C-alpha cells in the first residue's frame, strides 16, 4: 500500500444562479472529514461578456421565456452580485462545518483547466434543468485527479462509506478509509474478486477501522448496475470509485443510489 | 299622644290563653325506632323520601320518546343529584350499549371531517387496524421503491426523458454550430452568439465584417432564437411528462403492494359499509400521494418513530376516536357535567401552532360530555347551564354540532373545521330550583317541548314517626358517607327537631339535606373536641348555636340599638296608639325577628287611613293591602249610618328600609283601635298576625323568629313575667321555639298567646273587654263602644263643619 493520497482542497466551480445551500453543506462536510479547505471559483464567462458587447445581443430569461437585450454593464453587475451571494453562502457553509475556505473570481472560459491541479477535488453537480449537458468526465479539460459527483437528489448524510475496489485501488481504499475513520462510521468494500476484497479489508483494518465496521461485498462485474445492486440495501452515504475505468457509469451510480460519488484517479493524486 | 296611665297587667287575664311549654316545641319521637347509634340504621336508599320525584324520574328515564327529558326542581343539594344519578344509573343498566363514534379525514373536503358510527367497543379495533396498516406501509413502501427492480425502471424512465431533452437541445446546438452560432448560458437564461474559430466574435471583429455577413448572422440568430424559445418552452412539458410517468410508475408499483394488506383490513369490517368506504378512500389517497412515502424524510423517519405526528403527512389516515364504550360496562352511560360550557358539552376543536399560525385537523376534535353520554343520560345543573353562553340554545338541538365559541362571537378568524354533526340520543336531566324552572317556563316556550317530565322535589315532609325514622336513616347515611361519627339517639332527635325548625313547622321536617349535612359535620367536629364516640344532642345544639353565633352580627347590632334607646322600643308600660309589631329579617340562610314600633294618630276626616310607609314609597303592595283592609274592618264593624269621618295615620317608627307583607296588619289595627278608643296598649307584649275585614287574625310566616326576637330583647332587659307575644292561633302548629324561650315560658317568665280574632287581642293588649255588639250597641266601657263613640263624634264634627272643611281636615 502506498502512502497517503495528497488531497489539497475541494474546488467548487460556481456558476451564476447555481447556489444550492444543501449541496454546499454536503461539500463542507466532506471537506471537514478530509480535513481540507474549500476553494470557491467563480468564473465570469468571457464569451458572454463579448456577446453582450454586440448591439443585437439579447437573452431569453427563464422561467418567463421573455426576451431582453443584453447590456454589458447590467450583465457585469449581475455577475458581481452573483459572485457576492455565492461567496456569502460558501462562507456560511464552511463556517458551519468548521473548515477554511477561499473564493476567487476569474474572467475567462468556464472550464478553466489551468486553475485546477493535482490534489484538487472538483465538484460536478447533476443538472436539475435539462438543458445543461452533463459533464463528460473523460473528455473534460480538468486536470484534477479527484472528482465528486453530486446527484440532484442527494440523501441525508449518514451511514457508512463505500469503496468500489478494483486491482491496484490503493488510493480509493485509502480515501474511503480516511473518511470512515474521520466520521467514526463503517466502511463497505465492494470488489469483483473476493481475494482482492479480503486484502483490502486487511489494509482498511490497519488504518484503525474496527473489523466490525468493515463490510465486504462481491459483485460479478464493476459495471454500474452491479454496483447499484450491491450497495442498494447498505445505504452508503458516499461511494468512492476509481476514475479511469468506471467514470462512464459513475453518474448512473450517483443518481440511482442518491449519494455523492467521489472519483479517484489512481496514482494521480 | 299621652299614655293612658294604666299599669301593666291590670285586667290582664292571668294564665288565660297562654300556650303551655309543650305547645311551644315538639320533641322528636323515636320510640318506634330501636337503635343506639345511626351506625345500626340502614342508610336511606335513592329517593325514598321523595316518592313523587322518584316516580317522575323513573318515568322520564324509562320512556324512550324524544322530549321526555327531566327537569328536577327542588332544594339544591349534593344528595339530590347523587340520588338522581343513582336512579338514572339503575335505569341505564337496562338500555343497550351505545355506539362508538370516530372522526376521520374527509379526503374530498378536508375542512369537513366525517363522523362514522361503529357498534359499541369496535372503534379501537378500527383505529388500530388503520394505524398498523399505515405504519406497515410506511416501512414497506420505501423499501419497495428502493428495490432494484423499481430503481431500474425509474432510472430507465428518467434517462429516456432526460435523453429526450438533451436530444432536442443538442440538435439546436448542432444546428446553431452549423451556422457559426453558439448557445450560451447567461445568469438568467440563454443567449445566442456568433462564433468564429470556436470563440465568440468580439465586437471589434464583428464590426469589420461586411454588412451582408453581419446581416446574415443577425438573421441566423433571429431564426435560431425562435427555435431556442420553442426548445426551452418544451422543457417544462417534458419535465411534467417525466413527473407524470414517474408518478404512474410509483402508483402501479404501490398498487400491487398495498392491495393485499388493505383487503385484509377490510375483512374485519365487512359489516360496516361506512368503514369500508373510508378504507377505500385511504387507499385511493395513498396512491395519489405516494410522494409522502418515497420522500427521503419519510424513509428516514421509519416506522415506530412518531410516524404520525401532529401535522405530519400520515396524520390524515389516522382515526380519531371521539367516544368509545370500550371501557364502559354494560348498559348506557350516565355522565354528569359540572361545568357545562359549550365546549365541555359539545366538544371542541383544538389547534396547534406551526410557525406562528394556528392550525387544526380532524384529530384535534375533542369529545364533549354529550358525546360521552350519547345513548345514555347526562346530568346538568340548570343554573350552571343557563349561565353559559350558547349552551342552552345548543342543547335544544337534536344533534351534536361542534362549534367554536370564538368564531360564534366573531373573535377568531382562524381556519377551522366543520365536523359532521352527530345525532343526539340522550336523556337530559336538569337539576335546578323552582324559581329558575318557572322563570324558564315563562320565558322559553321550548322548555315544555324538550323537558316534558317535571320531577318536583319536596322541601319538607309531614312529621310523623315514620318520617322521623326515615330522616334518622338519612342523617345516618349522610354521616357515614362523609366519614363522620354516628349519631346517638339524642343527637338524631336534635337533628330531627332542627329539621322541623328549618321547615318552620312543628308538623313538618325539612328535607334540605345539604343544611342537615353541614350541621352534622359541624356537630361531629364538636364531638371530636369533646371526645364523644357518637354525636350527641349537646354536640348538635352547640353546632346550631355556633352557626347562629356566626350569622348574628346584624341581629346583635339591631338589639344593641334598642337597648341603648337609639331605636325606641318599650317592653313595659302602656301607650295609646302605640304597639310593638314584629318583623323578620332574612340574611341568606339565616333569619331573625326584631320588634318595630307602630304608632297611629286619628282625627276627623273623610275616612282615609294614611299608610305613611306607602306615601313615602317604603311600603310594599302587600303591606298597603293590609292597611287598606283596616278601613274595611272599621266600616264593617262600626256601622254608623253615616260616612266614615276618620282620618288616621299609621307608621312604622324608625323604619328606614322597606316594609313588606301584611303580618303587621293586626298590630296596626290594634294601634288604630287604641288611638280611637283612647285606651293604652301594653308595651310588654308584641304582636304579629294579619287580619281580614271581619277581624279574624290570620297566619303569618317566621313566627318562631319573631317570638325569639322579642324574647331576646325582653331577656336582655330582664324578664318581668308579664312579657309575651300575641301570635295567630293558626301559627301555634308552627312553633319550634328555642329551648331558652320554652324554659322561660314554662317558668312563667314569658308567654305566647294564640289569638284568633282582633277582639281577643285587643282585650289582651288593653286589659279591657272588646265588647260584643247587642241590640243596644256595644256594652258600656268596652273597647268597641269607645271606638264607636269616637267615630260618631268625628261624624258629628264633619256634619257640623261641612264637607269642604272636613275635606281640608282630612288631607
């Protein structure tokens, strides 16, 4: 087993109008358990500002579906106000959880690949409004090695943590164990190979989690339906999974179980 | 007017007409009842002493027709109510067990909860069945919705709908991209922007484009804007489709799961159509509101963890048992409501607070006494009932309608409920006093319609050895029930004699058990101090004395005023036109007698006797009537063959309150005869009794108190042996005088004279015979002769002076 995974911070990319206090609380709780801070990143979309400078630019507003001319000054003011409000909400959530936080406002592309680095957990939230396309994890420009997927209907934060173990899933196991230990809660280890599962359970016990709180489960394959089936009755509060192999199914797991999924790139963090 | 100067006792018929000591007090006769103490006597059961009332209550309680409710009137007292209750309970045993009533949620009109009747004792089973059913579903349904199968189907549904949305949006994006247009997200919505090399065109660059290219971009954006709007407008519809599809999926899934348990519950109530209808309504509502069960909060709550708290989503399925006979023995209930407010009688709707607002639901409907008594009997105090706003009017309805008083008087605008009325089938027993009953009968014509049975309790019973024995058992029962010492024979006799005194009649005994009960309680207290094993006569007499002592502050003040000659009352000597009358003052339960000086003056006039009390509006109508009768007496007795030429003034001296009643009319006549005859009246005698136009002295009330009042004054000044009281002959039977009065009379130091006619009285008071009329008129020297001569003299004066002058004199 390699050394502890270096997790620097949770980077929360905030969009105008995307503030959800429940989501912020969930993120702050995770930061508390991992003993890391939260970095709020608010991006003023450069493309939008360029558009607003065009004389014929206008927007259709929701939910009224009426059209309004886009005024660059008004847009800038709205973005500033959004940033201020999101910062306030982040401050409140972080303060309640007792974790540090910072906030940064940038102008540029919303993806801002260059701002994320190794050890950052980037947050992806299931869009509530259909028009927003889902984040394509594989093709994304983020260089972060950890990603937290939060479903729209996330359940209350209680219960054990689950780790989906693949061969060489040291980072997944290490982070899941760390969370279970910090929360003084149980750990579910789900593996395709029982032998691997037993080995990982031994490692988890070495971190200080009582054997009685470690639950092992075997699944036929690491496909999303099997993971969902394996965890449905165990009610985990969060699932930790390796990023490269299972990312395509990650959203399915998160949405079906109604729990956040933390994706970890082995060797990346 | 000067005193006649005759000495007291002159011409007085010594010993003549005096009542013997035995006539002044009637002792109890317990010779027919063998017992040492009341502990040996069987307590008086029910209303043995009230046969008329007992028959009425038995009839009213037994008849089933509506309107035959009972109004029991008579002396108030716990024993009466207790006895009525016992009688009603005995009758209720034969009636069938009433139904249970529950309130349930009205799914169609939530503000109008539905009342359902079940056979007696079955409501708890209904409540438990529904509670268990919902609790089981509460646990089972979330698990069902978390099942792999359901989750798969739901996810598949969500994804297909999501994909539909994404497809429409992706198509738009592609179409736009083909025309070098990008769809951008703005803080408040969406916008379309021209792009070049994957970036939004800067304004400066756009300005360098040829006009035709700019126009083409504008046109392309305009076209796409319409499509963007259409796409966005379609999203809510797609979302709604998604919601509907998910709901339908959940409903179908749940329907399969809940069918069997619902059917099982229904089998237990197959004989009750209303119950079955409600179970079906619950099932329908559950299927329409599965969100309760699938919500994360519901799943977290879990069964058995206050799953149905007030205001919670599952509360609507609960059953509110308003009244059940589950804890009631056989027969119909008998309920006594001591505080018959509208809410206590008809039930009330309570509220609880949610975020500052008062809210309610059918579970907060609370039963009233009528709900509990429905099918049986309810006992109410009439005065208490009439003191409560709305209660009397509401009671006359034939159904139980729960109303909020604050709404009735417009004080509250809180959203409330209108529960189904419940049919009322209850026997109402009102207990009140006679005055209240007759007042109500006069003012409310509905009384006779709703209270057809009158149970009239006697205040008193004839005093016979049998009734005395019955009273002994009653007293013994009262003492035993109150945990007091038993009474020995002397104690019982003293209480019986006191009961006779309370009745104001030596031949009656009072049935005011409350007062007798109080007396025995106080006597028991005294007996405790005297270390008596049983309550004795001396304990009872001491209790009576203490009671009187507590009540006699005003009596003592009145007597003190006389003794200090502030109020002028003479108890010796003789005076013309002046007599001692007697009156009674009642203060609550206590009454005492006091003497009053009555004086009269006469002069020639037009035949008018002036009642000064009436002239100054201090005399009541009965008193005025008594005075007017005097004119009739004079006219009838002294036929002068000429108009009555008398003018007289009568007054209660030093009377500053009102005077009512005609019990002083004989005294007033004596004063008038004295003034006319010039004969002085004895001041060591006091007089009571009313008189008719023929001179017959008639019975009055409060004779014992009046005699004792004059006796106390004389005793305070020192009894001379000539003092006494003239009472109507008819009142002799009422005498139950205090022991010290009886003893004084027995020793010849005081006397009570029965008088049947004015002639007897005037002879006693003047010491001169009244005189019977003969052909030659009244005998010389008699009172009547002197009166006649004086009247003739006045007539002569009038004749000589002429009408007008005399008219002036008579004014």
